[in-house]
């Protein structure tokens, strides 16, 4: 009778051993699945990848507009026998600057202006840079107030896009249009502007025109706040953004700021206005007495960074407004031009 009992006990022990081994393996597997003791592994922040963009500047040479305020002043001063004044105006007139388009160019006059500039730029083998400056409630009641009505704006932009199609032109879309939306003076403007800007980007980029949106400047909004406005204006569909237009920050300060801004919106490209930043910020944005001409404009696209060009967007010698002794905004101011040139380095 003992043999069956012994055999039964052996069987029970074998079963318990198998169960024990199974439980041990399961526990070990569970332990292996747990992270080792120590500090938690930090989560990496994904860096947005830039979508490859076609070149914005068809030619590294920038278009020299023969019909600027400086060119007109040079001619007028020569006729008056003021050779010194004419020479100073010529110094500014000889540098490529952007062509500004506003409500003063409409209909056939707008088409004629654009076609003439395109023809001149082709003859020079250069890239023309245009600035659209007709957004409704422009400057929100400031020195440069004006603009088109909301109903007029997109037909006006369609004319620009269709006329410039195939020209290799670059358009800077509405300086201050986004950065100013943070001001109480512009209350209610966002609801009108943002849809117009989004549609304008689509119109221009669909026509093959490299388009840059308003990126403000380093002393205005933070990069985070400016990035939020750019996103709402569909910057992802544009070529990029511009900074420092009609302002005075040094090139390095603007490059630092623009780099931060670019990193927050998918590494978009940018251009910087260097027309009057030779001495940097001197305390005021409106006809500052200490300002100086900036470095010569040039295309930097292809150098491996996101900076596409340093441009003369604002026309040196043209008043910011009736401040610090200047005439109305947009009017040639010879004394101001002389001050800019006198203080320029080199």
C-alpha cells in the first residue's frame, strides 16, 4: 500500500515544482519589464523639420528701382544747382530698395506700375521685391493710416498676383499687420485682417511668388507671441516672414530674434530690413536723430541658414511721420536723408 502513496506524493511534488518554476519565470519577466532604479529618462522635445522651399530669389542681384523718392530728389536738386544735395540723394538712389504698393496704385495704374518694374528688373537680371501696404485700417490710425476697404483688398491682391505671375518677384505682405494686432488701437482688426492675409498668401504663393509675412521686430512682441500671430495667418503656406521693416534694430539682434521665431514655426525662412539700422536702436521709432544708413542689401539665400536676404525695405530719406522735425509720412525729407548718410559707417 505504501508504493501508490509514494507515487502519489511524488506526482504532487512534481506538479508543485512546475507551478513554482512557472511563477518564478513570470515574476522574473515582470521584473525585467520594469525600468531600473534611478532618475526618469527625460522626454525629448521634437524639433520641427523644415519643408524644402524653392528659391525665393530668382537672381542674387536685387532690383534697382529708377523711380524712388531719392532718385526724384537727386534730379530736382541737380536742376536747382545743389550738387552736394544731389550727390547725397544719389548715394541713396543707387541702392536697391523694395517697391511699395498701396491704395495709390489701383486698376490700370497698378498693372502698369507692376509691368514696368518687372520689365526693368528683367533688363537688370535682378529680383524685384515688392511691399504690399494696403491692408484695411492700416497703421490703426497712426501716421501711416489708410489702406483699402475689406471689399477692395482681395481683388487688388488678385491683380498683383496675376500680374506678377512668372516674374520671379518677392512680396513682403503688409508690414505691421500682425504685430500691431496686440495693440488696443487695433481692436477688432484681427477678424478682418487674418482672413485677408491667409487668402493673400494663397493667391501669391499659387502664382509662384515667394511671400513673407509680418514678423515684427526684436523689441516688439516676444517670439512666442509673434509666432502665434504668424500661425493664425497661415505662415506655413508662405515662404516665411520679415522683420525690422521701417525699424532700426541691429542686424545681429534681429537675426537672433528671427532665429527664435523661426524655430517656433517650423524653421521658416526670413528676411531683415537693414536700410536704417547702422547705429541700431537710438530711443524712438519715428525719425530718430541718431539713426544711420545700414549695410548694403544682399541675398544670402543658399548660405545654409534660414536668412534669405538683408534688404532695404524702408526707403531711407522718406519720413516716418510728422515727428522730430519730419514732414508727413512717406514724404522725402532731405535733412533726414543727410543725417542718415552723415552718421553711416564707412
